[in-house]
C-alpha cells in the first residue's frame, strides 16, 4: 500500500509540475494576447498613474431638441401596449 501511495503522490506532483510548465512556457503568448491581460495591464497602469487617460473634447456645437406633444406620446404608449398585449395573446398558441 505505501508503494501505491508513493506512486500516486509522484504522479500527482509530476502532473502539477508538467501542467504548470505547459501553461507558463507554452501558453504564455496566448496569455499575453488575451483580453484579461490587456485589461489588467491598463488597470494597473491607471492605478499607478503610469498610463495617460484619453480625454475627449466636449462638443460645443449647437444642438437641436425636438419636443413632441403629449398626444403623440400617449399614442406611442398606447400602440406599444396594444402590440405587447397582442404578442402575449399570440404566445398562448405557441
């Protein structure tokens, strides 16, 4: 029995070391190109103040707002409710 336990522990340790080597040496380029690594690097750069944040300039051009009447708004709400009710009733058949 001790021989079996020794063999199992050796296989377990060899598997852990082999897996660690594989992911450290072989898969490392995939980790460097991953989204997780990119976000982690950017976050640590921001925290350590090594990374400049892009600042977008504010748009100062004129903006035009369209105000609709209450009648049009109520009509849109009514149409949305009717459509959802018809969809709900139609879903009974499927």
